[in-house]
């Protein structure tokens, strides 16, 4: 028997959204993955690194899946619930998790790391990344691209202005201005499908920049309208974009 709107809302509001594990959505939402396979590529680079830094590690999910970490591996994270998750997950593997704040500075000396990685950073501090990289070192990152999940954003917030700060060519320009050489830059558009309103609520609670300030109470009318639409017409389709960037600090 299909669950009611209120039942789906109550369930999605009660579940934890700590970390970057999206397994709660299994069977309820799907998202295509980029063809390049970020985790595999990180593992290949990590196996060759001597000192590595993972910026905005979330709950440490990517590093936890790397078979062979660099002899010195450090991660940073700013959100306290994620710091706790990452520490629990990564400490047994010898990874130090360093808490960072809002200041635009990484708490490390110059030229410490030969590899810096980051999956879906909120902000990329290009000048800081360049500073902490050794000459010849590499920054490797998968990032959220322009107009990601815009169908969701506009359903709740109305039409949005054209343009986005999350543009790969803008990233190239800022990276080069920070003294890095961009060696690889790829962009892909990917399908995202939501099968029930609970999945939408969970996603918007977790990925807070899609609908800034989202709460169920504030958007209950829109949520009920979307629930009714899914019930009548089937799953809600959106699209994400992802770009891969690899940049090197000149030797």
C-alpha cells in the first residue's frame, strides 16, 4: 500500500543526514555517475603519493575506499557531525582529520603535499591549494557543475538567473591565476530521478545549496504539490552536472 504524504514526510525528516553516504536513497532515487570513475582515479594517484591531503572530506567516504593511502594522509572537514564520522572512519587507517573553520586558509605549511584531492567542495581555495602543494604536486577534484538539480531549485524557488559560479572554465581561469597548470578538465550532465517525496526531502536536507534554507515547514505547500505530481505522473526527473579537474603546480 502506498504511504501517505505525511508518512513520507515524517520518515524523511527523522533520518540523519550526516556524512556523504546516500545509501538511504537506494530504491527511492537514482543518480547517474560520471564516466571517469573518481574514486578509482583517486586511488591510482594516492598509491603514488608520499603526502596527501583530502579537503572537505565529508564523512571520509572517499578515503575510506582507497586501498592504499599515501604514507602521510591528512583530511580536513568543517562540519562537526562530519568531523566525528570521518575521525571514526579514518583514524584506524592512520589518517588525521583536522577541523577547519570559515577562514580561507588551510592549516598547513607551504609545499607540504604532493597530492591534494577533494570531491564536491563547497568552495575551492585555489591559492591555498597552490600554496600547500609541493612543486610538481597535483590537485585532483570532482566538482559540482553549473545548474545542478536546477529543476528542483526552480520548482521550489521559481526561475533562477542565468549563470553559475560553478563553471569549469571559471575554475580553469582561477586555477591558472593561482599559478597552477590545468591538465585535465571534463564536464558531464547526468540524470537524477526521484521516486517519492521522501527522497526529495532527504536530498534537500543533505545537499543544502540546492534550495538554500530548505525546511519542510517552509515549503510544505510545494512539497505536497510535488508529491501529488509524482503520484499522478511518475518520478520527478532532474539533472546534475559534474566536472573533473586536474591541475599541477609547476616544478
